[in-house]
């Protein structure tokens, strides 16, 4: 899970950087799928496995959920500071624990309940600037078109509700995908499970992209390749981890990605988290640590 978190942090940084070069989100999803598809195929052939797997309906469902989850996650990463986008995305242990109760029959322990409550309080604190100041539609307006009052409000709010919603939907989709992965590890090899993600995501993203394709420059092309490579690192670590632990416990370790993302956002993008993000993110990480370390 630690290796997975590092891989996904670097992936998010590359997504944010390449979007700044004018590459649409759906094109980033497609590029990531192409790289992951090739790497996964080579890995499957190395193991002398069938690419189609055993539980095909569940494998297709995992790929479909993963494709749309990726779109939500990438959208939030391109619209929010890296730390805030990652904090919202890593609410997924809350959803994973609840879904695991119904679909995997995993018992929710007191530590997990504490994690859920504390994490939701942290989420409320993070979005508090929006709740207190209201939703201001500032996206797409130039600095010259904004009044002084709007600029002051924009600096205090920082986020749009669309971006926040996309981050939360990405977290929920991740939880659904994790539950599917946990069930699939009983019937299929991890390489096959990983292969189906880009196999489904590629055609969907290309169809939705349509005529919005942008020919990438050489630096953008390099970043798109890195998105796929770092994603593969994250996926392999994630899938392997779920072979060894309950879904709600294993996913809690992924919270270390918040630390990686804060550091990357600060050092590379010059993003300094605001006070509410620091407090809310700290509570979410505290909830995760309680969930992991309660018994010890």
C-alpha cells in the first residue's frame, strides 16, 4: 500500500502538470489506459495466463467502475490543489468499510466506526469555506471581469462544488472498485484484474473524447507515458495488498498518499494548503491511523 500510494501520488502530479499543457482529461485517461494495457498484457503473457480471466462479468464491472472513477479523480486533480484533491479522493476507506459490510460480510469494528466519524468531520472542515461563503461561479471568468468582492471571495473559497463533488464521487467509485477487486482475487490472478481496467477504460474514454483530441507536444507525451507507468505501480501495489488483508483495513494505509501529495504540491506546484485543509486532512489521517492501529 505504501508503494501504491507513492505511485498514485506521482501519477496525480503528472496528470496536473500535463493538463496545464492543454491535454483534456479524457485524453489523459485514454493515454494512461494505453500504457497500462501494454504493461499488463506483457505481465499476463509472462505468467502464461489467459487475458480473459475466469469471472468475466465481475472483471468487466471492475473495468467499467474504474473507468468512470478515473474520470472523476482526474477532473478533481486538474481543478483543485493536489493536496485537497487527494484528501477528498482518500475518503474511500469510509465508503469501502460500509460497502464491505454488505458485500463482503466484513464486520465493521469500533476502530472503523471511529475512522468513519472522524473522517466525515474532517471532510466537513475542508469544505467549510464553501459552506460559509456560498457557491460562487467564478470558473471561466478572467481576472479583469471579476469585481474586488468576487476576487476576495474566490481566494477564501478556492474550490468549486463541481470539483469537490467529482473528488467525492471518485472516492466512492474507488471503494466500489476495491470491493470488486477483493472478490476477484479469489477467482483471478492480479495481473488479469489489472488488465481489465485499461481494457474497458480505453474504448470508453476514446468514444467520449470525440473530436476534442489534442496532439501532445513532446513534453506532454512524456508526461502521459509517466501517468501510465506510475499508475501501473500504484495498481500492482494495491491489488497485491488486497490479497493479504481485509478491504477496509488495507485501504486505510493508502492515506500516506496525502503526505506525498502535500509535499509534491508544495515543492513542485507551489501550493500551500489553507488552514481548513490542514485541520480537515489531519482529522482524516487520524481516523485512518485509529482504524489501523486500534488493536495494537
